[in-house]
């Protein structure tokens, strides 16, 4: 385990090291946890949630909105499922059982608050209250409707710690990666968020920045980006998903922009090329370029355990590693970079 800048990294994470990193983030209960449950093929697993809740003694509230890809149909590669309310409720009941997450929530006595249901039920804070909170910390957001989306339950918990518990997900252009900052896109009630993507994703950057500003104004945001049990990569040519098992990678920070820039660099990409990270940096103050530079020198490999996979087994991973090697071929890895902790 090492600390590089404001980021704590473990390349071979297990339960013990996961709990240790969570405790180093100094989360103060009750903790609001935003997992990544957008897609039933690769998501924040029950095991990861169990470790996290054990680290904070179960004093938490889980928040997520409906997603039309968190379905049995998506798992079977039979489409994305329905966005009708009852179908979404049925899909979530299936997901909580299939994933084992329902049992983990019961084990720790933790509630799951569905952002979409709170909006459908009209249980949201007034836009004036949210607008005032944002104005104390940030310039006004562009998407004025976002002021209407915050559940009353969350507004009443303002000032709490909010943990973005994100998966390593590699996407095609122009998004490239989905990490801790983009995880907040799932706080938009949905279930479809196409209008917030815009044509060819031309509205996505601003949408992510706006929803992040809202929750950054209400809570103390912390982040984890993990690929302990799985990570997902989308082939940029075929657009097929490639799930990578057991990479073992874990990272955490109290600075989400630095965390995402750090992990993006480990994946062989320039964080400045990721539109929503660049937009977030301009709006929120950027990240440590020194920390990002050290990530290149650190020798840390997210997919070190998986590098022997063949091109046929995992084509998306093969292409990512080839691109990463081409970008980093002049870097001399030094595994002593960072402070052991």
C-alpha cells in the first residue's frame, strides 16, 4: 500500500487492505454511499459493499437511481430492459437478489434509498434551498432542473460524508473512462438520461459537472475507485463489453479530481483528454499534476494480473494495454515512487 500525493493505492487488495484504506479516508458516520450499479454485468459487488460496511460499522445509507441496464435482460445480452416503473421495480428486486446485495444490506441493517423513487414520489428538497447551498460554494449550474432532484432525506443529511464508490470502467470516445466523478451522473433520477448526454454526448460534460457541484455543495465528498474483483472495458471498435476478473486494484482519496486523474493516467490516458474531467477541473480547481506525473513513474499496473490474457479472450484489454505501452514507452518505472503506509 502506498500514498502518492493525495491518493492511496493498493495493487493486490483483499478484505484487510480494503478496510484499511477506507479507514484512512476518515469517514464520519452516517456515511452516504453511492455505488456503481448502472450495469448488471459489472457493478459494485456484494463482497465490496460488505467490506466497506464492515469498515464503517454499517452506519450508512446507500443511494442509487434506477438504470435500464441493471436488468436480467442486460445480463443475458438481450437488450437494456424496460423503463416502465413496475418493470424497473421488478428488475431491482431481481438485481438485489441475484447480486447478493440484498442480503448484505440486511446483514448490516443498511437502507437503500432510490433517488428515482424519491423524485417520483415528490419527496425532494425545494430548488430554492439547493440553489442557495450551491451558491455558497460554486457559481450557478447550467442545468436548472438539477436543483429539483435532491431527495429531502439527503438534504436533511447535508454536511455528512458522501463516498463515491466507483468501478474502473474504460469506455469509447469521448468519455474514455467512468470513475469517481462520473459516478455522480447516476444521481440524476433517470431512469433514462439520454437528454443529459445530448447528441454525440455534447451535453455530458456539463451535466456531470453540474450534478457534482450540487453534491459537493451539500456533502464532504470522498472517493474510491476499485477493480478488486472486476473491471469493465468497452471495445472501441466493436463496442462489446469485456469484463476482467480479479485485477486486485484499489485506490482512494479525499480529492476526487486527483483520484480520477491519477487512475486515468494509470490506464494510459491523458486526463486532460477526458472532457468531463477537464470541465470539472476548470470549474472546481484542477488536480495535482505532480501526483499524476508520479503515477506514470510508480510502476503501478491496474491489470498486472491480467496482462497474459490473450487477444481472443479479452480483446478490449489487449487493445488498452497496447495503447498504454505505446504512450508510456519512454517512462522508466520506479516502484519506489510514493510513500509506503
